[in-house]
């Protein structure tokens, strides 16, 4: 399980700030998006709408692959 946020980093995410997210795509380029971020028990959650490509790219980027 990932570490949870605390202190100033938690305050920044919990405030009314946008998060800038950079995600590698399958073709090797980088997709950047600006999203609303929230905190849930010290964990970061990101807001998206159904059908957007970046959540699928994020899931793909987090999938372990052989070298």
C-alpha cells in the first residue's frame, strides 16, 4: 500500500488547487492533464469524467511489464 500524505503536502492537495498530471502513453509520448484533486483519509484521489483517455493511460502506466 502507498504512503499517505501528511502536513503541508496534504494541505496543498486538500485546498482548492489543481493537480498537474503527466502520464506516459503507449506510443512513448507524454500526456499532461490538469485535474481536480481531493484527499480521502490522506490519500490523493483525482476527478475525471467517463470516456476520457487519461484514466486508461494511467492504469496502463501503472501496470508492471517485462523489460
